[in-house]
C-alpha cells in the first residue's frame, strides 16, 4: 500500500508539473508566449500548436526509437510525446518522429544520437550495454521487479536517476527519463516444462535475456523484433524471450508460438530511455529544458499505463487464439533463481556504479518482500 501511495503521488506530481508548464513558460520567457485554452478540460492537450513569436527560436528535431510504425508504442506513445513537446513549448520545439529503419536501424539508434543524425531518441538500452555498463542493470535483470511502477520508483525515488545521469553524461548524452516495461515472457513453438526442453530450442533474446539463456545452457539468437514472426514461421528459431504479451499479439506470434512459459524470465525493466545529446540540451533556454524534462517524465507514466493495458488485452487475445501457459517445473524454477542471483552479482561487478545500483535494487527487493 505504501508503494502504491508513493507512485500515485508521483503520477499526480508529474501531471501537475506538465499542467503548470504554460504558466512557467510565461514567467521564464522575456516575452509571454501565447498558449491556447484547453478544448475540453484542463488535462486535455490543445489540438493544434500556436505559432511561436517571430523573435523566439524554433528548434526542429528528429526523433528515433526502437519501435516501428504500426505498433501502439510508436503510434500512441512516441508520436504522442513528440506532439506534446510541440504543444507545451508553444511551437518552439518541432519534432518529427521516425519509425525504426526510416533513418536509423534498430541497433544503432544510440550511435545515431551521439553522431547528431537525430536530435532526440528513445533507443533500446540493451543495444549499447557494452558502451555503458550500467545498462546491464537497467535492462534484462532476471527474476526481479514485477511492474513498471516499481521500476519508476526505483529510478525516481531510490537514486538510480542520478547514477544514470552520470553514466550517460560521460558519453555526451543527457538522460531525461525511462521508458519502462513490465516483466518479459518466453514463448515457444513447442511446450517446455523443463529447462532441458528449453535448451534444445533456438530462442530470440537480447541483453539480459540472452545472457540468462546462455548461463542456463540454452541457445540465444539476436534478431530484430520485426523479423521474429517469419523466423518462427519458417523454423529458423523456436521462440522468443524478452517480449511482452501485448507485443507478441501485435506481431502475430500466436500463430506459431502458442506456449507461454511461466514464470516470466526477465524482470520489469527500463527497456528504453528518453535521451538528447548534451549539446542539444545546453542549446535550449532554461524554460524549454524544463518543458523537455517534464514531458519525458509524463510519458514515462503514460507509457507504463498504456503498456500494461496493451499487455492485458494482448494476453486475452493470445489465449483466445489458442495459446496457453506452460509452467516450468520446480527444478527448473530453482535453477532459474540460482542463475538470476549469479547474474546479479556479475552485473554488480562490472563497475562501481553498477555495484551501487545493484545494492539499491536488492534493498528495494527486500523491502517489497521479493527476497
């Protein structure tokens, strides 16, 4: 109950901050910037952006992420984030959202951000864990936190935010806010009740999921999510680890991978992060820095809510399509938990900051009663 009250308060605070942005802009800018009145209620964003004053500089950005067009995360969350930035900035920030593959590929979004190919991004954090070892904590820890709300508390209230800001700054990148995802499941084309049965399969996995499979003696294959459907359909792979059930339904995995393993192998994670380069951040006046930071935090919460809704609806549709849960046997669960604890220690040993992050993580897990 205490955690829920804290997270409810955080959501209220984030919403209040965004609602206050037009007033803060009027106070901070030399000349007041007109903002349109809400069309229905105080929480409804205006449908069009007002034209900026002639004297105000307009920042025109390109936004890239891990997500392709056509899935709710791109169409609703990332496009919504870009529209919100334009609206609350009074038209002083214009953002063009790009689907994965339109300008940069799935695995090199972070590189494109650092190179200035795009101005703002939400890349898949596991794709650059070799560059920033702290991403091994942020994505892919096995058998840990159980909801996106817990991840938000870990980052915003438990000290992870400051640590991640330091780590990104060393790469010339400014960290804004996380994009959090619920626990990640393994789906297979044949039922697996034991780890021996899983070891005989080829499974699509990245980040901590791939590390976990290899530690358990399995075979991990790294391919883009958009390629998984055909890979399973043609027998190139036998399943996928590290995908939520809503996404599984969106990609029609249920046609060939009908078995959902319990428990989920990967914990709730910060699967992607809202980022800008430090040069881009420093080029903004102080009021627009606040707009950008507050909007990213707002969409951390929005993404969590929509992710959970999409996962619930996707799960029901998967089951209606003939999918079923398959429980891992007790021996397999025991081995999975032992491998998870070993991975936690290995991740903590990667850097002093990793050690600090994992100490915070384990303390939070104990407080939640999970350890």
